[in-house]
C-alpha cells in the first residue's frame, strides 16, 4: 500500500462469508475458479462464476460475498486511491 494504490490478497474457503464492506474503484484478478453469490447494496443477490486468469474492473461498491461453490476462491484486488 502507498498513497496511490492498495493491493489486497483474499482467500475465500468453500462456504465462507465476507460481511458487508466497501471497495473503491479498482481491478480484481482471479487466481482460481470458484462460484460466489454477491449482494450489492440496492440489488438482488447474483451468483457468478469466477475464472482463474481473468480480471474485472469495478466502480466503488458496497457488497457482501459468499463462496457458494465447491472450490476455494483466491483473488488479488488492486484499489486506486
């Protein structure tokens, strides 16, 4: 972490739950294949497949995440300040 960027490594065991939290805009890089249910503020829950080697940009978000699949998740999140 520095004054420009913060990098977060997250591991999501099968069945894990990340409580409601905030992320500023940034990119997430997926290091494993896994399935999550994401609940963003103001939206219905959505189940998504994440694929190893892919990446996704996101605008600022408040959400909670549940690993609902059969494999652990592993990601790096790069957040811009």
